[in-house]
């Protein structure tokens, strides 16, 4: 082997050693930042706890500080990184730090034709009435510094005043009410309290989903609908 071949061999080894050292430094830096490779082929940059928080946001409907005790601090620690990833998907992050709740919504992209990842469905009349009632209970609970709790009987009573305007079939109306309550449970806006079959905690995310203007507009519409039926407390905005 001549000198040029020996030199080339040494250069190749040096280059290989340099790559190994750089790879080791990169791995050490990622590990120090909590971002070591989590699985084969992982090229992600978020640490494990931030990825779990991101997955919960995408799965929906929210992260709740009380129900997701480990995810909430992870979300706050890595808020900017998580926001950045969500922006890649045309999503925005909404956080109520005082209320301890966060969720994603479709970003306002104006005239840009962006894809829509979040599914939406129109509310039935009964569902919207229930949501306004729950929003009222949240406002009342907040003034007392408590979490909002409701019972099945209260939910049924909140919509029963509209029964004669909507249907003469009481049994059919009751089935629709139960279906509306079940939908709120399925969407985790109501969480059944442990050890109870008919009591629920109201998700604080409702405070962010309904603006004060929307609450007032819907309340006015429902007042007009039941104008000759007294006794129902009006939903109020905070």
C-alpha cells in the first residue's frame, strides 16, 4: 500500500470517528433535553411527556389539570414546542391557566384553503339548551371557588320546560333528552363522579367554547321560545 492509500485510510477512519463523536454528542444533547430516541426510527424532538400531552390534545376534547395530573404540567413546560407542532396542522392551542383546562381549535386561516382536522357537528336544540345550563352552573360554581357538579334530574328539569313546544310525545322527548346527555358524556363535557351513577362534573372547557356573546344570543332566543313558561333561571355569562 502506498502513502496516498495509507493517508486516505487514515482520513476515512478520522472522518468515521468524527461522525461517531458527533452522533454521541447529539444523542447526549437529546438525552439531556429529555429528547432521546424513544423508538426505532424516531426523529421526533419532543420529550416523552410533551408527546403524551400533545396526543391527548389531538384525541380531545381537552386536558384538564385535575383529571390529567401528569399531562397538565407537561403541557405548560413545553407549551411553545407543542404550539409549534399544532401550527403545522393548522390548529391553535387554547389554555385557561386559571381554570386549568386546555384544548385545540381549528386555526383561523382566513382565505387560505387549509385542511380541517377537527370534526364538528351541529348541536340539536336540546344539546344546546343543556350546554347553556351547564355553562350557567360553571359560572355559579366559579363564584364559590368550586367545581361544577350536576345530577341527571337537574339536566332533565333544565330541558323539560321546552317539552310542550317540541313534542307531544313525552316518552319520545325523554329518549331525546337521555340521548343528548349521553352525547355530552361521550364528548367528556360531563364526567361521571366516582361511585355515582347520576352525578357528573362539568368540564371547565365549556367556559372557553361558549363566548359571552354566544351565551347572550342563545339565551335570548330561548327566552322567546318559552316566553309564556315562567320559572326557568336564565343562563348567564361570566
